[in-house]
C-alpha cells in the first residue's frame, strides 16, 4: 500500500472513530473469513465487500466534505457576529474623548458664540 493511501486511510479511521463508526475500508478489505464445508462462495463475498468498501469511501468523502463546509460556515458565522456586534455597539471613547462630553462642549461653544454675537455692536460692516 502506498504512503498516500495509508495517510488517507489513517485520516478516515480517525474521523470514523470520532463518529463512533467501527469499520473502515481497510478493516473491511483485510477481513478474512474461516472456511467451512458448506460456507459462502469466497469470490462472491469478496465482490460484495469490495462494493461495501466503495460505499465507505463515498461516505468518508461526503462526511469530510460536509465537515469542511461546516467549519467554513462556523468561521463565517463568527465573523458575521463580530461585524454585527461592532455595528450595534455603543459609541466608544476615542482618544480619551467621550461622545457625550464632546456634545456638551459643542453646546457650550454654540452658547458662547451667541453671547459674543450679542455683544458685538450691530453695524453694517459686521453683517
């Protein structure tokens, strides 16, 4: 068995054990049955087991693909939650200035400007 196939089967075995699946393609392939006088036809059993192995390979590919997609969606969901939280978050203090304090300062400045305008003599050159 080549190294690539061995790594693939190890990955498959690990995933299946996480899911509680006891059989994998290699275990099925390596299973040997004892011979009895009135036993099953060995070729027929091997042919059937080969089809079971193919199904296991398809199951593994499907499960691995779905798990990858699920992980991608989990990352995307975390990003969307972070974006939503940032969009809804109350204004934060920027460089030590509280937005409410800034609004108070602006109101005071506007009041001071009105007072200054009232003190300036009204002549045509100022208007």
